């Protein structure tokens, strides 16, 4: 299932989401300007390398990579799908948290995703990069805050494509099940080979769930305290 938009209008302009998208696109444009050798050096300098980080976790240069890696991508499809998901789901989560609150939420989910991936692949010597973990946190937050929102989704069925309007909880839970299954299959193979950082997705998603839960509870209490509309 590939979501293409939701039917959940926001009350404010999602400036933080726009800025995050712009930074990701800007960094990717810079990557495209690099030669293959320079790009590889760029990845190894600014992306998280689990074995290197865990060997000296208090080094400022290593701590910096936890943040810089969130704005790097490995190719066109990588950034295209990440930005699509952030565009669809980020505005509503930002609407609930506010601009600065959403920025803090996003970065916190990204940190949790990075730590989860490092714990799962502690001996890996290849760079781990991408906004996927932070965006997984946005999906977790959206699931808690707007489970019943309608998401317009493309569903490939053999050689045909169906477009369906599905509840957000179904789309996001399906996404998470795929991530979890893929992470379990990848166990034992992630330390020495590249590929998708499945555990980053899981870590970011769980962080998003936990961080959004208090906001969801406050919103429901506020609605319950409002007098009924005559």
C-alpha cells in the first residue's frame, strides 16, 4: 500500500514540515553534485557508522552524525518515499504539537531510531543514513492522534492498481507489520551488508507512539470537558 494523500485538513501552515523537507532536498541536491568518491567520503563522515560510533560514543564528531544522518539519503527512491510520507502525515502531527514542538518531536524520534539501529547492528561498519526513522516516528504519532483519518492509498494488485480510501490505522499498522517482519528476517545479516535500516523504522515508530500518547490524551480530555453543542 502506498499512501498518496490524506483527507485530514490542518488548521495551520506546517512551516516546520516544509523546512525539514527543504533541508532534506537541499542536502540531496548537494549529494548529487559530488563525484562517487566524494559522495562516499561524505557518507562516511556525516552518516552514523554503528561500530565507529559505539567505539567512542562521547566524541562530538560522532554525536553530530546522529543529527546529520537524518537529512541524508541514498538515492532518488529513498528520498522520494520519505518526503511523500512526511508531506502526507507531518502537517497534522505538527498541527497538534505546534511548529517547535513538532521539530523537537521529529528530532527525538530520529535519535531513537538511530539508537535502535545501532543496538541491532552494533558491529556494522557501513554508514546508516536517512530520514526514515524520524518519519516512522511521525507515522506513530499520526496513528495515536488521528487513527480514523481517511488516507487515499494505491494498492497494487498483480498488474492492476486500485485506489482506496482507508482508515489511517489500517495503512499505518500494515506499514509497521511489514517493517517488523523485514527486521526479523534481516537479523544476522545487517552487520556486514547494506540495505534498509529496518530497526531504525521500528525504534522511530515506537518513539512516536510514546511521545504522541500524552498529547492524544490531553486532546480527548479537552473534548470531553467541552459543553455539548446545542
